[in-house]
C-alpha cells in the first residue's frame, strides 16, 4: 500500500495530530479522530497526502519533534539534508550526527561516569549513566558558536574524505 499521511485539526487551521500509514504500519501522533471529544470538539481531517509527499511530510513532522537543539545539530552536520530523498528516520539521523561529532573530537568525556557509561545501579536503567545515557560522552551546550565549529569541522572532514 502507498504511504498515506492525514493531518487533523480542531479549528480547521492548526494541525492537532496526524495518522501515518506506510506498508500497513500505522503511526499516530497528537489529537486525531480516534481521540475523545474535548471542549474544542473532535479533530477533523485537515489535509491528506500520499506516496512520496506523505513520506516527506512524516519525515518533516518527526524532524520538528526532535526539538530545536537536536534539529540545529543535525543541520550543522548535514546542511543539505532537506534536499535528499528516502532518508532514515530523524531520530536515527540525529544519532549518526552525534557519532560524527564524537569522531570529530567535539564532545566531552561524561563528567558523571568519567567516560565509563556506568554509574550506580537502579532498577530501571541498571548501571547506565543517566547523564550520558551510556554514551560515555556529552555534548556541550548547543549554542551558535558550537554549531559553527561543528559545521566547519565536519565540512573539513568531508573534504579530506573526498580527496582520498
Ligand atoms: Zn555518563
């Protein structure tokens, strides 16, 4: 089945949620028609896309949901990402971006676990350090200066790879 993206709205203008269906796999987010009616009534279909357009819309929605800092980080590592098709999910791309930044030497050893990825035991996470999520490193605060450095360093790395 072709991918389908349906956006819903309470007021006929603002998107309140969506359904995304691809190959029989359903993803829903936010307020859609399956939600219980609220004071504002029940959300109604706002627009519907299919095929490549639906895939793109879903990717863009998930990309927005990464949040500002993560989105800016991804765009610093992959400046041309929006021009590409058939991309991996934004969350996966974020992880790839982080590992590229780490390889480029632009991360810090986690100060909580001293770069081991482990800290005191708890029932939910075991010994996984919650500060770095077990990654062993952390990123500096996402600020313009840092993002500019990331962009420059990654671009320089790409050029040297191209030269091989
Ligand atoms: Zn840690």
